[in-house]
């Protein structure tokens, strides 16, 4: 089998959960000002894995219902879905179960999944948690998120675009799961490969460089 040279990752999830901020913060090293709903954006990055170049294409999609019929056009030949929800919005996690995973499985039944809890800075902020409580709301039960990921053979990562925490792990994990699937590892061996093999290679990933941005 020839070495894989490209990985296509599509980012999906409810609107305003932090998908675009996550991409922007990681690829450009800064947090975006303001919120503008995404229609579709495409980024291409060159990374090195074990000294070999891999092109990672990142597809940012709109989570709003208005784009439900258009969004799947970007799903063709997807290797891995990065499914995002907000750690301070339990409904966004509920929609992962009820909408996003069923949707991606319908169009791409064999694609890998990385479940990402965005806005970890807010989930760790006592003032934010107090405001949620005062408004009768709760933050996400991360144990439930991890259980959901386990049910679907996904990996779970939490991140903060504002503080740039966990961002590298999100994309390292996406690449790792794709490479493991390509190598045909038995599911029982994947955990060991993720922790000891693939990630040791991904630590040498070069800084992300945007080649194209639409």
C-alpha cells in the first residue's frame, strides 16, 4: 500500500459552537474578532509526519439549518470528521447525537470521527459557570461526551480557541485516526498505537502553513 499523502477533514457541528474560531486560532495563531456565520471555507495545510509530507485539507461548514441541503456537498471523500460542540451548551452535544453523527454516517459510513468540546476556557471559568447557573443552565457533562465518543469509535478532545489550548491535539488526533485506518490496524490495537506510535510521530509536525484559503 502506497503511503497516504492527503487527509481530508470536515468540521461540523451547530452554529456558534466555535468551529471557525478553532480553525482560525490554530492556522493563523490569533483569535478572530466578532462572530460571522460560516457558509463554507476551505483551508489547505502542509504537515510533516515522520519526515513525510502530508497535505491536510480542512473544510469549515455552516451548522445552521438553512444549509442542511448544501452542506453534504462537502462530504465526498472525507477521511475524518471533526464534530464540534460547545462545552457550555448541552444542546449542542445533544445535537451531536441526534443530528451530526447520523448525518455523517449516512453520507460517509466509514469515516473516522473526532469529537471536540470547544470553549473549554468558558467551561473552566467560575464566573461563566455561575452565570449559567443563575440562568437555569448547565455546562456539558464531559463524562457524557466521552461516553458518546466511545459509542461511535471516536476520540474526544477539549480545546480553547481563545487560549489556544488543545488545538494541536485536535488535528494531530484527526491525522492519527486517518493514518491508523489506512494501515488497517485492529480496533483493539488502536489505543496503543495512538498513545505510543502515531503521536510520537506527530510531535514532529511542522508549524501549520495555510497554502490556500477560500
